[in-house]
C-alpha cells in the first residue's frame, strides 16, 4: 500500500481512471455487439444505421486512447465488410 500522501492520491486517481476506462471499453463492446446483432438479424437498413452510430462511438473511444487507433480501424473495417456482405447477399 502507498505510504506517502502523494502516493495515496495517485492510487486513488489511478483507480478512478481505471474504472472510467473500463466503462468506456464496455460501451465500445456493446456498440460492436449491436452492429453484429443487426447484421445477423438480416435487417440491412437498421444495420447501416446502427453501424453509423457505432463508428462514432469507436472513433470517440480511440481518440481518448482507451483502445489503440489501429484496433478501432480494424473493428470498423471488419464491421463494414460484414455489412457489405449482407447488402450484396
């Protein structure tokens, strides 16, 4: 455990930041799951709307460096590919 006042404060701040980041990552995962669920349901129009909203969430969380920008790009790319496959098929 932290012995100095400064170290105790830093521990409090780190825990608060960890919880906030965990919440943001959960929001990201939920957004991705919503798109995948809409694609599985086969509803093209709904899937496109949900995808558009999810891209905004993914970008916002990547901008805050909660997930790496390359991971965000990979998620968006894979979801877009699945959406395109649904539209074609």
